[in-house]
C-alpha cells in the first residue's frame, strides 16, 4: 500500500504541481523537471525506509529470540527453586568408623581422615571415600570436628581442619597419661565453588574411635553469597 501511494504521488508530480496564489487566486503550473526531481527524492526516501524496515524486522526477530531464552531461563530457575525449596541446601555429618574399633594412623605424611559413617549428606558435597568436602555453592559455611586421642599410655593425637591445603584450626593431645581425652573445634568461613575442606591427621599421629563415634566431621551452608 505504501509503494502504491508513492507511485501515485510521483506520477502526479510529473504531470503538474498546482499552487494557489492567495493574492490573485491564479493557478500556476510548475515545470515537469521539478516534478521529476521530487520523484527521485521520493524514490530515495522509499529505499531508505525499506532499509530501516529490514533492520527493524531483524531487531524484532532477535528480541523475540531473547525473550524465548529468558523464558526458558526463568523456567529453569523455578524448577531449581522447587527442588531446593528456594535456597541451596548443603549439610553433612559423618563419623570415622562404620564398624569396629581401634586407632587410625600413624601415617608417614599428613593424611586427610576419611569419615566413613555418614549420618547426612544433603547436596552430596562430602565424599566419604576421600574425607573431603567440596563446595558446590559459593557461600558462608560452618564446620565442626571432634577428636578422641589414642588409648596408649602417652597421648599422641593432633588433627587440623584444612581449607585448600591451608591449616585453619586444630585439636591436639600429646602429653599426660590420661588416654581418654577428647576435644573439638569449629570455624565459620567463606567458600568459593570448588574449595576443599577436610580434617587432616598430622604425620606420625594417631586417633582412636569405635562404635561410640567420638570423632566426627560436620558442616553446613549458612547462606549463599
């Protein structure tokens, strides 16, 4: 429809252009050359409008595609929230031995303790095969661990909470004749995705455990960041 209107206007201009003179009410006819010039201008304008129209169409298609992607993303977020209740759920707790009793250690190098008896592991961030907790969500975490010393005449127990190979805090008992001492420690720390936290038994040290589960390692996400 727009092209037809332009053609009609151009044709009319080539025939004549009428202007009414307000002073003498005479009708003047303008030369056809001016009309042809006007037609060329209209053709140029039409071409420009066509190019702009194509760009607008392309932009509209891209916007439609982005809207579709946004809807899919929002859908995925809603599905994740429905699975987690609107917030990430990370919590675990484990003890050293699944069964039996006895000392763990000594080892010739500092070694992560493997807490085999898992009480809870929401979020599956704790690996009982390695004893290592790996953060899958960036946030602030709470960790606690306990230690029961060896039952030998001389105490020889030292364990430390480690983050990415860096010692955070420790519990130890290396003196005295009481073989039934235990202690615990805890921290609140920020973790990035991929950070590792574990309890390390120091070189040539020993801890004791049995079905009473004296040695435990626990942690949970306080809030995301």
